[in-house]
């Protein structure tokens, strides 16, 4: 970290001093990378196939059964016993550690669904026969990407709105506050339920709706910081020298406001993940069949005779949110100059 200036070096030292948050960041990064590589870790298609001297990459490209000596031109089913035997006799196959994808069904299970954990399904299967561990990997990836994109979009909108209100003040600030008060009073969940009966919910649709009603989180923090700093001498000097309003806002005032803003980001990310999980649990989130932590929680609620579903889903959500909370606390300590290392 030698390339950081003295202030950022001190912040990094305070962050590392919070051991709980520091190690939570590393654990979270490992989980995030594993989720990004879900197709390599959990897939019902082989990662690499060598057949009669030729190499195939089914995880990236779809091949027909005829490519492996079959009579049909339909997509190859790598769980088919005949195809498995064909590949074993004329080549070799490299499988993912978990031989199930997000929507795979374990047809070879000798127990009714949901089946308990076994050597084949490490965390069991859900009510539809899907591998729980594979669906957790894919569902966590969707939740994290949704949360990150929602946090980014709402933060940008909130920072811009708060900066404009705080810098100009007067009627702009007054009318902006009145609009935010009315807009924040909208029943977001009720509106999503109403719109779900008209529009098929999807990832981008849910992201747009939640951004539309969730951008007010940082407005108050940024607005207060701008109201505090707009009367400082260096701001008045910049105005007297003819510096443009945008230059003053983004170059001189926004860096001060970002200190308070960055401490809120992990908590906003935590809230964003909770939003998607809650919508999926209530049945107004992602389309039916999509891997989701909320959908797995719902299955655990509906299948109390299969406790591994509820326990696994609860631990997945609890661990993820706990890591983000610990990281948020460490970031808050890092930006607090009163914290001594």
C-alpha cells in the first residue's frame, strides 16, 4: 500500500486494525469469486471433453448428439447413460466438482424430492429435484450482482440529488425535500405487487423499480455535508475566481461528502440483497425457476419435513449479510479519524 497517500494509508491501517471486518472482506471476496465462477464449479455439462482425438468445450458451446456418434441432431444430454458410456470408451471427460447446474434435476435419485444430503447432492435436493448447493451458488451470484448494481445506481442518483440540493439551497433545496418526502412515502412493495400482476417480473425490471424508489438513501447525508461546506472560505474563494458550479461541486465539495457516503455503501448493499430476497420469498421477485435465496427460503417454509432446506437457506443469507455488516463497520472505523490504531 505504499502508493497510497498518508491519509489513505492511515485509513487502511484503521481498516486492518478491525480484524473482524478485515477477514470478513477476504471471506466475502472468496465467496464472490466462487459465485462468479459458478459455471465452472457447478454444471451438468462437462468442462472439457476429448472424443476420438478432438477436444470439445460443452460448458461454452452446445454440441449435438451426432458429434459424439449418436443418431440425433438434438443437443447432447451428458447425463444420458448411453452418452456417458460413449465418451468413456472413446475419450475422457473433465467434470465440474458439482455435476448439477442451476436448473438441473437429479433423475437418478432413489429418494423422493426433496431428498436429504448425500454423496451425490452434498446439501440435498429441493422440492423440484434441483441440487441445493448449485442453486445457492447461482442464487448468491444473482443476489450479489443485483445488490451491487442497485447500490451503484441508487448511490449515484442520491449523491447527485443531495449535492444539488445542498449546494444551491433555497427553493431548490425546499422543493427537493418536499419531493423526497412524498416519494419516500410511496408504498414500494405494494406498487411492485400491483405491477407484477401486469408485467412479468425479471432481473432488469426489478432493478429499475427498486432504483426508482430507493435512490433517497444517501440524499440526506450528502445534502448535510454540502450545506456544511458551501460557506467555507475556499468554496467562496473558488466562486469569486469564477470556477464553475460543477467544478466546485465535483472537485472541491464532493470528495468531502464521499467520506460519509462510503461508510454507508456496505449497509446499502446489505439492504439491496435483503430486498431481492424478500421479493423472491413473497413470490414477486425473479421468474419462477430462477435460482434465488428467497425462493429457497420459501421452499424451506413449505417443506418443514426437509429441515436442510430452511437451515441451508437461512445460513446462506445470514452469513452473507453478517459479512457485509462487519465490512461496513470496518469501513466506518477506517474513515473515523478519532479511531486510533
